[in-house]
C-alpha cells in the first residue's frame, strides 16, 4: 500500500516556474514506477510525465517536453516535477501516481495509487 501526497502547487504568472513534490509513504518506494498527470476544468485527466523506479527512463507528453522535468529521490521517498516556462494552458490539478513494475507507464489505468492532487494556476 502506498499513500501519495502532492504539494508545491500555486498561482504563477506565465513564464514562471513551480516545483511540485509527491511524497510517498511506505518502504518500497524505490520499487515503484511513478507518473504525473493533470486535469484541467472540463477536460479529461491526461498524462504529463513518467519515471522508472531507477530514474533511468523518463517520458514526457509533447506539450511539456523541454519545459518540465520529472525526477525522484528514492532516499527521500519523493518525486518531483520541475515546471518552467509555464503557460496558461498548463493550468490544472496535478496528480501523482504510482505502480509496481519496471519501465515507464503513460496510461491512467496502468497506475494503482493516486494522490489527491495539487492546483496549479498560470495567469496570462
């Protein structure tokens, strides 16, 4: 069982930066593949980024490639999403997710555990 808690969201102007964190409970965090998803008002939840348990593999949605960086610190049971050059269309609730297994996973139904989300609002 893994519990996930996101933090770091907030209000930022376009072009600004934020760093989201996802703190995980449990002693087996390092064995979990992790991901970030987001859901804007009136839209479906969508994939943002994913990272393998070893950090050797990462994947990004085309819309955030080159602007966002996913990382993790297994010693701290924490995953991060550094978001730079933010745009108004990045406004959404951001969720972290986890599952066992190697590799990276891009689909919502591939993940077992979810956090409650953190709001990111980018003003123009």
